[in-house]
């Protein structure tokens, strides 16, 4: 069923050449009778296709992990190097004593990654429906909207809500009975979630700490229409913040961008970068922290083609590249989620989130 759907999207795939997870050849490079804490362990992985042939090209998306339950319950993920010829080396730092077990998972074959790349490159991957409600009228008109303008439309038939200062594009088909400034509600086509989108405020008088939570503007995967008045672009929000040595800004953009063209994410992060630079010119001692993406579960077909781990990993690498040279701290939770004891899940369990918070606090309040 799954392979037929991919075949429908890319008829050029030779299914006899797809990496066969059950036939991976896994060996230890230069095995030693005993390893010490602090040593490096190298695992060689050779990809084999469904007909038992060694593959001559790379591109498989692999996840590796070392773990033990006794005497130390611990785990760590490996750094995988792709040699481009069907051979991969996973490097581990041995950080604790005990008898260790190895896990190697093939998340996507190289052929599947090629399909995901083609899907990602589509200019319009998902459409949004937005409601225009003219003041004094009870009748709303729903029209398609997207971050990338539909070039088949005449510009006179488009409402342009783009904001060049923060590098944001957003266009809607012009409604027939309402002006462009009557935009009120938007919803994603065929998406579902029940997460918070409205701003949240919390105050702890004992520690003299205030928390402001603000979800980013579209793209969002929401189940019900949401008022555009409840949303702000991240760059806009940063521009409105009064910074200082006691102010910490924590950013986490990725989960709702995996189903968008990569250019949408790039443009937003470049806009955020410039907003951070403006912030630091006004308040140079403001701390800014970027939280990376994490692994997720792949249960339904749309999880693979819209929210794949490969997409999330690519966004992490892209974000780190764009933010190079900016005075921020990056909390890399990808490694933590790869090596956690739980099954992969989009929103990590409480004990994993607790580890995220502990790492975050080490950046905010170092000993």
C-alpha cells in the first residue's frame, strides 16, 4: 500500500534497488576486547537492496543509538557519516561503563528521500482557507490563501498581506464581495491538532518571573478556524520586546513548517535573524535561545509525506546555517530525542521535556 502510493508520485523508482532493512550489514570497526569510558566506537553499516546486492550510492536516512539498562540506565545517539557508496559509519562517544546494546533504524531509504525532496520542492504543497467578513455583514466568504503567490492569477485578483520588512509573504485570492482588509479567520485544509494558539501569560511573584507564550503566525496545523488577530509573526514579536539582561527569548520554529516548501522556512528564519540583530542593537545583553526540532512518530501516510523526520532534520540544519554568526544559543534536542527511551513522538513525554528544561536553564542560569 505504502510503496504503491510512492510509485504513484514517482514512477521512476526501481523498487528492487530500495534499501532492505532486514539485510543491513552491521559490524564494529577495529573491534577491541574491551573499551574504556571516553573511547570512540565506530559502527559500519552497509546498505543492501531487496535482491541482496550492496548499494552503490548513499542517501539513506538512518538513526543509530547505544543504550544500556544496567548498571547504568543511559543512551546516546550516534553521528552517522554517509560515504555516498552505500556505506555508513556511525560514531559514538562511550560515556558510561557497562554492557551496551546497539540500535540501527532505517527511517527512510535513499529512494524514499528522493521522493520527499520532490514533494518538498513543489511550490504549493498545502493551501489555507481564509474567511473575509465585511463589517456589518453576517456572510463570510472563504477563499484559498498561500505563502507563495499563484502566478496563474492576475495581480488584481490577489490580496497581498506580505510584509517585506520581516521577509514574510502571504497571499489570498481576492474575495468577490468583500475588501481585502476584511480578513478575519483562517484554517488549514485537512489538518488536525488541539494545541494552544492564543497568547498565554503566567507570573510567579516568589521568583519575580514572568512568562509570555506566543504561538507563531501561519503556517499552523489547526483543526478549527483561528482569528488572525490572535497571531503575530515571530520577527514582529521580537521587534516589540523590551529586552535587557533579565530577558530571555526562546524560539522554536519547525513543527508546522515541515509540510511547507523549504523557501517558506528559509524566508521566515532570515526575517527572524534580522529581528534578532535589531534586538541586539537596542538591547545587546538580551539572551536569545533557539530550540531545534526533534524526532516524531510516523503512523499515518501524511506523517511520512508532510511531517517526516527527514523534513524536520533538514529544517534543523537549515536553521543552524542561517543563524550562524548571530549572538544566540542553540539547544540541540534532536540528539536527545533520538536517544530517548520512549518511542519517537512529536510532542515528547514529560521526563524528556524536563531534560529539555534543565538544559535550557543551564543556558539561562549557568552555575
